[in-house]
C-alpha cells in the first residue's frame, strides 16, 4: 500500500521556523520526484517546493525562495521541508506528494499537516 504521512506542522509566530517531515512507504522511493504543496482556505493548491528523484534538482515557488529548503533521505524514505522566517501568508495545510520520474502529474498524496503562523 502506497502511503505518504506528514508530520511536523503546528503554530508559530511570525519569523519562527518549522520542519515538516513526510514518510513514504509502499513505493520505490528513488523513482519518485517528491513535492510539498500547500492549500489555504479559499485558495488553490500550490506547489511550494519539489525535489527530483535524483535528489539533485529542486524547485521553489517564488514566495518561499530563500526561506524554505526541501531535502530527501533515500535511506529512510523521507522528505523534509525546512521552513524559516515564516509569515502569516504561509498559513495553510501542507501536503506531501509523489510522482514517478517519467510522469508529469502527482499521483500520490498525503493527508496534510496544518501550519499556522500568527502575527
């Protein structure tokens, strides 16, 4: 059974930090590009950060560049999102997702973890 389980969300004040974790199981982790998405109330889901199956190439949304860092641990089948200098506009449910390296669409999703940033 393919499964992604997020953890690490919570409530912080502006300028604070959080580290999100995503545990992947039931898939060949090295064959998947992993991404972190977020969805705020009334807004569309957006891709925040992505790390290729190779672990070398990354992508960040302009809104988080310089503040967020995505990483992966192939030995543990884990993906992380280090979030620094958090802002109220970062408040959202953060979801981990996976797509095969030959695919253009994310096909596997976690349940999400809530991040709330207060001013």
